[in-house]
C-alpha cells in the first residue's frame, strides 16, 4: 500500500519540487497540496493522508498551530516538519507541537523519502543528521536499556511535556505542586542523558517512552 502524502507549503515552486522528488518512488502517492494552514486542516479531513509534509513558516496559521491542531484531532496523520531553518527553536518547537519528524529543505533531496517512510511506519522523533548535530543528540535512539527506569510521576510529567504543556498546565492537570514538577523534570533530564527539557521530549519520542 502506498504512503499517502499531503504537501503543505505556501510556495508553489517548493510544492512542485517536493512532488517531483517524491513521485520518483512507487512507494508514495501525493494525494493533495495546500498553500496555507487552514486549507491543510480541511484537506486532512477529506483526504485522510498518512503523512503531512508541513512547512514551519507560513503566513496566517503557521506550522506550529497546524501541528497542534492535528495532534488534538482524532486524525491519524503524522506530521513531518520541513523547514529552511535548522535553529533549535524551530526544531524543538515543532516537536513540542506534535510533529514526529523534522528535516531541513536543503537536505530533502537526499533524506526526504527515508524520512517519509520511517515516520509513516510509526517512528517518532525522526531527525536528519544535520538536525541531530545542531541539537547535540544522536540521530537514532541509543536504546531504552540505557535509560534508568522512570517513576510513575516522572512518566506522567514526561507525557505532558511531549504535549508541549507548561509547568503551570502540568501542575493543574496532574494536581502536583510546583516543586514536585520541578524535581520530576530535573530527574527526567538526568535519566534521559540530555541537558534541556525539549531534548528530553525528543529522546522520549525516539525511544518510544511516550
């Protein structure tokens, strides 16, 4: 069965280039294109794609908001972020918004098909070699056996972190006080072998912890 892809980018020439790249493979099918976020969400409902190839920077509704709305919906489309930026803020922002992969546009000719196939198969936290280098994390998981066991509270907090929740939102939703949340976040970061909470989100996705 072919992987159904929805292309979302506000530049027609970019969408044409992506279509040309992906159409070379018999394993994928471009089922639609959208030039803005509102149109993208409408097409998701009508076309039921497997993967949404989503630009981050778009006028009006940007990629973050589109990804968040997809994550909150009942649709099973998997968001693969495609951006001209390799800045940490963009990369980790998209993962916190619900994307399951991130690739830069200049890497697309060599990496895009692999990224699409892997995120379509269920892989979370897919990043290209350049993105991995930028974040200072491995492009592929190290293995769950390298991670000390998380407590129930830590697992609950980590799940909320991957949903992009703030400490205040986590406090309210899990009925925990601020010091407990802070301790859990620090412990999660240490156990996952990272330095920031957003890098913890990425590794948790890669290792299938959430």
